[in-house]
C-alpha cells in the first residue's frame, strides 16, 4: 500500500561503483515522498523520489560461513544501478524512477528501491 513520508528519513541501497564494485548509497526521502512497502519483505521498499546523500565503498570480509560486508570511510560521487547501468546516483541530486512510479505492492515494480536499514542493504551486496 502506498503512503506519504511524514518526516524526512534516511534509507539505504546497494549499487555499483564505476569499476563494478559494491557501494552503499545513503538516500534521504524528503517529506511528502510516496513510498510502497513490500508485504512479503518489509525491509525492501520503493519510493517515487530520493536525494542521494552519500555513497560509500564496501569491504567484503569472509567469515567461516558467509561473507560479511562493511562500509569504508572513503566515498565516491557517482554510483550505478545494479539492474540498469544507465541509471546514476549522484551525490546531492534528487533521483526519480525512469518509468512512472508504480503504486502496487509488488517488490520489483517501478520506483527507487531501498532498504530501511544499512544492515539489510549491506546484506544485499552478496547478490551483486
């Protein structure tokens, strides 16, 4: 179900650097942004717009059982969508989906996809 953001909030997303490496994009959803929460995966959502706050490089450490991702202190100014290399995330700019924002609750419909927590976005890096 679609709703409006009542107060500006920070959210996160996994993307790719220009060298094809995982990065963590911090987005700000301004007041009035329309969002759709996924009914099956409540951590993965979509928005009709977002402001790119920062983009951090990501380290991958391998533990006994699985990779562990952490953010690095160094940052980049541009990142690219995992699914469309033409879609850019530039620090300081407001981004909007290429296709008209879909108001459905489907997980993979049109919108700026994001995670509510940094941990969830970093965990998603394993699929990149």
